C-alpha cells in the first residue's frame, strides 16, 4: 500500500513537470516544419506538373527555370538596380506623404476647426483610386521622377493622415487634462501628448501606406519608366519573357515581406511602452 | 440675489459643526459658483451656489454622494472647466510658482513617458533646464519611494506605484495649491493605507494648501483639517465639520481612537440623507 503510493508519487511527479514543455515545444517545431514544408510541396508539385506538361510552360514556367533567371538577373546587376531605383522612388514619396500626413493628422486630431475644414476634402478625394489620378499627376509633373514621388506621396498621405487623426482622437481625455493643468502650450500638446499617444495608430497608417506605395510605384513604372520593378514586369510581358515576369513578382513579394518585418523592428524601437 | 442673504441662510443651517477653526487668510475663495451642463434639450444642474473659503496651508476634504458634482468643483478650481456663474479666486503668493497642480487618478500617468518623464512633466512644461529638472525629480522620487524606477515605463509598475508617480508629478511642480481627485480610489485597501500615511507625512512637512475630493468618509476624516459635506445633485455645500485631531497623525493609531470614530459618525449622519435622496431609497 505505502510502496504503491510512493511509486505513484514518484512516477507522476517528474514526467509531469518535464513533459509539459517538451510536448509544447514539439508542437511548435511541428508547426514550423509544416509551414516550411507546405510552400516547398507546392513548388515541387508545380515543378512536376510543368515537367509532365500538365501545366502550360508558356504561362507557368517551372520554379527551377524562374530560379535560374533570378540568379542570372542578379549576376548581371539588372535586378539589384531595378530594386534600388524602385525603393528610392517609394522612399522619397513615402517620406513626403508620411511627413505631411502626420503633421496635418495631428492638427486635425487636436483642432475641431481644422478637422471641420479638412474632413470634407479628404472625404471627397480619398475614395478615388489613386491609380486613376496617375494620368493627372503625369500631366502636371511630367514623365520623370517627380511624378513617381508624387503619386506614392498621395497614396501614403491619406492613409497616414486618417490614421493619425483617428489616433489622436482616441487618446484618453485625461491626458489632455493633465497637459492643460501643467501648463502645456499648443505645441507641447502636439509633441508630448498627441504624437506619442497616436503613435500606435500612426504605425498602422505607415504600414498601410508602404503597401500602397509598392502598388503605386509598380503601376507608375508600368506606364512611364525605363527602370524599376514595374518596368521589369511590364517589359517582360511585352517580350514574352515569362520567367522574368515571375522574378519581378517574387521580388515585390520579398520586398513587402522584408519591409514589413523592418516596420515591426522600428515600431518596437519607437514605441518601447507598447506591451 | 445678495451675498449677505446667501451667507446668513447658510449660517442658520448646519454650517459649522465642531469647534471653529482659526481665522486664516483665505487662499481659495469660491463665491456663488454654479455649473450647468447641456443635457439633451435641457440642462443638468451640477453645482448650485457653492460658497467656500479655504485657508492657506489647510487640508480641506470634500465628500459627497457620487454624482454630486465634487469632481466638477475640483475641475473648476483647476481651471479645466469654466463656471456657469459665480467666481473662483486663488490668491497667488507672488512667488511665481504654479497656482495649482492636480493629482489625477492613477490612469492619468502618461504611458509613453518613463517614471522620470512623468514626474518631471510639469517642470518640462515650465522650461526648467534638464539638469535642474533631473535633480528635483530624483528628490521627489525618493520622497514617494520610487528611487530606482526612474527609467521604468508605467506598464512595468503596479497600481500603487503609478499613483505614487501621479502624486510626485504634482508635488514636483511645487504648486501653491494641490488639488486631489480621489487619488486612491482604485487602489486595494492595504496600498491605500500606506499611501494615505505617506501623504500625511509629506503634507505635514510641506503644509501646502490641499483640496482633496473623496467619497470615503474615513479618508476625509483621516487626512483633513476640515471636511466639507456636499448634498446630492445639484451639489451644494451642506455642512462643514472641523477635524481637530492632533498632528502628526498616524493612520493606524487614529483608526482606533474614539475621537476619530465620533467624527466619522458625525460626517456620516450629515451625508446619509444625501445618499438616500440620491438612491431614492429609505433605510431605517
């Protein structure tokens, strides 16, 4: 009787404490393995279907062919150059649009008058697909670089503006009371309460804006550029270089993934109080 | 309506209970204060003809049933709300110090500033140089027992620690009048007793003019030189009770003393009717 009890305790104790994390860890690695395997399996299936001629190679080149093109475009320096030029266009437009969006968004959030003045304008212009404005932008700013910056800036501006204003209006009123009671001036309220308080929302706007920037730069480069990822995709269509087109698509996808990961890092660094 | 009429009306009522307090120069004077808020198509009467005089260096507690407008009164004193009628006067000492600082509730701590940034906020707004600011902040952090937490963010602190930050933020600003809006309301009982004790210790050494809003009769009697009782909405001043308990006070000793119990009972008897009015109920 007493031996049985002693054994029961001995058996139930150590495995319980040891097994729990192990099985959890095993579950995590299993998930990780699955999430790596599933895209690999799809690529393998794709490769197989192309080789057995089930898929039309004119539309769906085999992943191995695309990989080969990716390597050769990199070695020739063509792809890095296109990536750089597209990124610099987005970055310039993004800086313009985000800067203006944050500044005006903060003022909209703080001042009812500015909100009343700006809201109808934003409400009217925001719903227009930004691509529809592209011809007008090209008409005004020409076919060169400025029109690319401007179209990206417009797309980024509205998203950042609306999110910033919403972020400021979401700030608890008690913080504004504290500011007033401690003698904060208008510029103090903007910089020490509105801006930091709205930062989480502002980041949402920046992320959305960056995604829109990617979309708009590709569209702009389709129409009026001699370089950039959009140009790469467009010319590969015109020359029926399907592998190159796929390389362009993969590159954009990679750019998106990497930049959003960088946004996460930046956010953790700029908003250390966010739990 | 004449002022003298108002005064005599109040004096024939239950104005002063307990021994009269010494006549000191009024630091805060509130005359015929009214406040109404627009509510739907009509208005809500929050405060009705408040008359109040608070002496320099006095610790004045204001109690009243919830919704009686005591927080509104404090917000008007803090300049966060405009009176509908009447006037509020805080006599400046001419020292150039800020006239008042509010000890808000715990959730008023800025989450995006460190403890140091929060406590030094008022000084920063007054453009006190960084080095000087740091010195002042450090001394107040030590006073409220938060040394070592200067660079922590509020999410890393407990509720009691955040409330210490709020108290230190107001104290570091060195105002002539300290306005406190139920600062301990969201704290657990033990933390509350500890912080009440610390507030007593700090106040007894600094002797600032304090207006302290609370719904807790215990707290009001424990801390105050005088307890002002407000009526149910629209808030008026129903009575005042002087608290002649000796200082320095100890939370633990006071709570078991008979005088303390008597005073709490006295304030409760004044407040009871107002609470019943508010709840529309009748209790034996």
